[in-house]
């Protein structure tokens, strides 16, 4: 993957889900998290809450696979659909 500033990780179905948030979120450095719920987008800026999202992100990143392992999972998913 040629973009040095982008890292794509895939979380396998077999990953142990010890840290798994219920909602989607985007973490923007240490200044803001944007949380998407069914009906709203919430902007989080409180340092204490940002730390929770940073911890959740780190846990998800640890479960993810990258590079060739990620490509293998993506290809397996494509193959399963055919």
C-alpha cells in the first residue's frame, strides 16, 4: 500500500473482542473523537473521554492484521461471495 500516512487494518472474525465499542468512531489525534450513532454525530473533546476512545482504538489496532495478512482476509471474503 503506497500511502505512508495510511494504515489499513482488518479485524478478523476470529479476533478476541476484549475491546469492542458499540458505535463507530473517528479519532482525530488527541483533540477530538467523532462518534456516530443511529441518529446523531457526537463530537467528543473532553480529555478523559478522548483517552477512552484512544484506548479502544489501540485495542482494535492490536486485533487487526495488516499487509499480506489483511489482503488474504479480503481475498477470502471476496472468494466467499463468488
